[in-house]
C-alpha cells in the first residue's frame, strides 16, 4: 500500500494510526464513521483524541478510501483466520459480550 503519512495519520507496524501520543487505530475511526457516527460521537469513544485529529483521520480516509477499504478487508480476513473464536476460547466472556451488545451498549475497543 502506498499511502503517505499526514499530520493526522501515520503508517507503522503494518497498520494505520491517528497521530498523537497514544496510538488509536484508523480502523476504529473509520468503522465508526462508516456506521454513521459523528466525529463528536467518535471522540466520546476516544477522548484521548482531539476533535481536529478525528476530522483529520476522516479526511485522510476519504482521500485514500479505496486503499484504506482494501486494507480493512485484508486485516479483517487476517483477524478471522487467526486462532480460536472467542465463543469457543472463552464462552463466559463471549456471553457477556453478547449481553452487552444486546443491551445496546457500546463495546469498548
């Protein structure tokens, strides 16, 4: 993938991260954005980020959407092919996750 770093997004360790003292994956911002969340709502999930960083990350995504979408598909495939599903590895934790999700609560990233 040939996407340049910006003031708001950097590529390192094989992934994309919002630039700053704490690494937040671009994936997290993009999934929220694609789910219809506003930048302010996304910021509520990642209070360590400034609103300008979230807008910058969204702008980066929109400027590089085809490549970032391919990256997201690739990483999702890699994730799904790894290890034992949580439902099998830890059924109690999986049940808690499902109950939390069914209650309409945001699942921590």
